[in-house]
């Protein structure tokens, strides 16, 4: 995740500049996050809302606060609390640190609870569901998401380092249905494509087709695109409103294309740098081989000299040894010892005489 100054566009108003904050490095995750909260805004108008989040604390809470009566952002750490309060503030928005699955709020307190990216990280998500049901009003609404295990990438990653557990739709529906009388399930994901609309009108709706992207053999149809997660809307109310209507969020500023171009440039620069490094390493290896070959070629010139030097040293040491052996044989061990003693006594007398004269 990177940190930078970012100009964000909310869902109805003009672009707003916010203070320094973390932004996802993954475009797909960024679109998923924004689309989730855009969808949840259907249900929060003039409502008392709790937003339970574990990623990008405060980002979604601020979006919900634009239409809700009040929003309580639930965060998991003091650091998240400080960051959310500083970066994503609003007069009708407050934050509280909570250790899930416990929710320290009164019974029948909220009209709407929003929980995105939470149940996947809980060992016992049913404990959180009981708490959510307790703090919701009788006709309250829960908008909640989970990773979709039907998607291949989620199926491969469900045991990954982040510990997030994906769920099948039937499994997700069963979890929610044990606490709510009505459950509507949607699939959600970022999409790529094109758009044609009247130049003189606002965009209010459009027929939707899908295509398998192939320049050589494109195929049109109405099959839904591959998605990453599922969203459910749950309540005990007789009607939830907005019945089964799809939700489409468009990238108004085409930022994803700009980002792809920037990444393509970065990749090209990285490739060039790798190539330069490889060329440098190859040249260094070639130079080392040349030096080694040169040493091998020069070694015969110096070998005779080295051999003579070694031979001279060996002969010198041999002569010393033989000389000592000859002296021992001629004088005997006692004679050598007496000679050494006389030499030591003479040296002692000279030193003593020198010491007295200097004194």
C-alpha cells in the first residue's frame, strides 16, 4: 500500500482534496471498495448507521455520512482510530475502537449496519452476527460482504498469509439466514469494458451485455462477469426496497487507464535496469575469466624461479640440521652443554661489568 496526496471523487459532489492517507496499490481492490460503499448508500439515507470496517478505516464511513443522519465508524486499533479521525472527519461522523465480535452499543440502536471485509477474518463469524442482530432495530438492515469462494483466485488464496476465508454463496446465505428473515445476495466485482451514451443527457441506465475479450474471436452475450466477492442485504422487514436492482459504478476520470500506463512505464524502466545489471554482471564475469587465463599463462614464467627459491630454502634448512647433528656427534651432548654454559657465563660477566661501570 502506498501513501500519497489523493484527489478523491465522492459519489455526488465535486472532487475533494483530502489529507495524506493510504490508498490501495491494487486498482481492482480500490474499485471493489468504492463500489461496495456506493451500493450501501442505497440504504443509509437519513439513517443511524454503524460502519464496521477492518481496512482503510474511515474511508467508507465518510462516504456513508454524506447521506446518513449519523455514522459510527467501528475501528480495530488506536492507530486506525487516530488516522480515521484525522483524515476522514465529518460533523455527523464519530469513531470508536472495538474488539470484535463484541459491539459495545445498546440494543435496537442502529437503523443500518454495514460490514465489508470483516467476516472473512473472524474464526467464528456467527458471534458477530448475533451482536449485529442485537444492536439493529427490529426493521433494521445489514449490508455485508464476503469473499466469493466460487472465484478461482479466492479459492487459491483462502489459506493465504492474510488468513481471510472465502465462502460459497450457499454458505454465506445460511450464515445470514439464521439471524434474518430476508436475505438478498448479490455478486460484486470490478469490471472492464466500454460505454456508449447520449452526449446531451445524464447517464441513468443502459442495457448491459458482456463479451469475452478477444481481438480475433470476440463473443457477445449476457453472462455476468467474473467477480471477487458477494454482498448481502439482510433484514426482518417485509420489504428491503431497491429490489434486486444491479448497481454500476463508472470511473469518471479514467484513472485506471492512467495507472495502467504509469505501471507499463515502470515495468519498462525496470526491464531496462535489469538488462543493464545483467550486462554489467556478464562483463564482470568475462573480465574475471580473462584475468584468470592471464595468470595461468604467466605462471610458467615464474615457476622455475619459485622452484629454485624453495629448493634453496630447503637446502639451507638441511645444512643447519646436518651441522647440529655433526656437532653432537663430535662433542657429545655434555660437551655442547658445557660450551653453551661457558658462553652464557661469559655473556653474564660482560653484562655485569658493563652495569657496574655505568653505575
